[in-house]
C-alpha cells in the first residue's frame, strides 16, 4: 500500500485526497522537528538563567472569601510546595522563645526546616536538647544542626510514644482535602503533650476561626487553654510569601482560667462551637446571631466578566453599600432575549470550563452558585443587614433591603424583632471587628457570624 507522508509533521495518509486536504488546510501543521529545536533552545536558555540567579519566587496568596488560611501553594518546584516557610524573622523566633515557660530539658520540633527555631533557642539555652523531624532531606541545615540527629520522613506517619513537656514549631501550611496540614500537625502535637504541657506554634492567624479546625479547638479548650498569643498583623514575616500569622502558646491544663495575654493585653476567651474570640470582659451573653437572624451567603456567577453586563443585564445585584450592578441571569437557554443568547453562546466554552462546579451541554449557561435565590425572591424588599466578608472599609456592615446580592456580602434577615440599627452599630464596632481583623483586613464567613454572640444591650 502507498502512504503519503507530510514533511512537516510526519503524519501518514493512505489516500491522496486526505493528504492533499491536510497539506492545504487553513491552519498549517507544525514542523515538529523545528519546533523541538526551538523549544530546546528556549528551555536551555531558561535553565541557564535560573542557574545564574538566586532561587527567588513570588508566592501569591489566594484570598478565599469563605474559609481561607491564605496559603494556596503554587505548582512551581519550590520549597513552598511542601508548605515550608522558614522562621527567619527575629520577632517570631523571640516570641516562640519567650512563650517557653515550662523549663524543659528536651523539646519536640516536628518540622525543623533549616533549623531556625532550634538554633535560636539553643543559643539562649545550650543545655536544651531537641527531638527533630523534617520531611525534606534536601534542605541545607544551619551550621549548628546535626543532620544525623534529624529524623527524616513524614512526621504525620511517624509512630511516637513519647510525650513532651514542650513542643515548638512552625508547621507546614499545605491545603488538604479536610483543611490544612498545619491543623493536622497541631492535633498530633496536642496529643503528644504531657499534662500541663505547652504547645507553641506559628500558624496562620485565622486558625482560631476555621470550620476545619473547630473540632480540634473544642477538644483543646475542654482540656486546656491558650495562655499567650502574639499577632503581629504583618503579612511579610516570611520571605516571598504573604501570610498573616500568630504565635500561640497553649497549655494542656483544664484548671487554668480561660484568659490569654493577647499582644500583652489580658483578654477573656470565648469558645463558641470551636470559634475562638476574645474580649476585655467575660462573655455572659447567651444570644447568638443565628438565634435572631437567618444568615445567607450571596450569589456567585463563576464568570463575572461574562455575566456582569450593564447593557444586557436583566437583574440588579447588590455588591456593596450603594453599589448595584446589572447581571445576566437566565434559568433556561435559549431565553426570550436574542442578544443575551448570542452573548452567552459566544462564551460557551469558557462557561463550561468554570471550575466552581461541573457544567455540560444542558447547564453551561447557569450561574456557578445561585445560592439562596429562592429565599431572596420570597423576601424581596424586606429589612435586612449586609456584612462584607472581606474588606478594608471601617464600616463592615450596613442596613438594606432583601435583594439579589453578590458573593462578597453576607445577608442577615431578622427572624425575631430587634433593633437593626443597634446591631449594625455593634458589628461596626471594634469590639466585634477586632476578632476578625487580619493585617488590616476584616474577614468573616457564614459560620463565624452564626456562632458569634450579640450583647443583650444591642438587641
């Protein structure tokens, strides 16, 4: 049999007609040999460029509006893939050392990195010994760290029967299916504490507010308390990363008062279903926001640049105080408006590829998460309160009417009679906001609002 081969791509055809069609197509095929040569040159140039530079990578931290730890790890091959953020900042090291109160002779460090914390502590107290664990054998250790004393491997898979008077560390920040690896480290280390043992960790600052940490926090607060917290409100404590962190000291002793030195100020601790908040006075309130309000999250299109359209928009969506935008929203395709049909069809490919949920030929035109739209339709025009879930505004809440509202807001619809103006004043007060401030940003989610208390004088 005769075969016709394309000189550029090497593809073979048994019929000359197919060969001619291939040769004369509008988009000519690529000369793969030439392409490989070009790619090879580019790759080699890039490798040489990298080898001639210090290893520096900018890590952009995702701002997840609902539930974030601010540590979405990039796919580039860096130390950050393992959640490693070395503790080089002196202020963090000093606070960890300052919080060691149990006068230990031996300390567990479950993720030593290059050994910053160990070096700092042993420089102060040379007699202290460390049990050291690290997953990455390629890390160049600091001079004073003896590599043969380090247990290399996954700390979470290690069988450890020994318990400790003191555990310190800066655990890895890596997203997992259940939450984040640093939460798993915290739980394992909590279980390795002696009675009256202390756990001193550097963790993302919203650890005390996360749903994924709530079960662990309930257990920890039942059997002890946080005695010291340092919150620098500074996202630049690690090289090439933007992470708002705290240093906490937890003591496994359930006889200790639920009080904490928070940035050297004595505050009372409130544990509300695993949501940890702080106040200058002991919390005697019994009313939660969820007792007085139905609380709803907003609508999310999943492709703002397609659906947000001032000319074609057929619904109005509230995106902030006095900020209303027009959006396209249809429940069936095609709809009665041919211009909307044409517009959406033009973007069909990118709408199907949205990652917010699965789309196919039957639902590609739908919004990603039209959450609570039935409830909104049933209550249009009624009084309510809106709260920004991520903002630097001084006023984080405002009065409004029930309307379609976007994913940047949370709506509180009253189910009992109360003074909405007073409630807004309380939400906008520092008393409330300070518990949800991270490096100058107010950040709150549905669960955090539900489980927060309302002082009786504001009802």
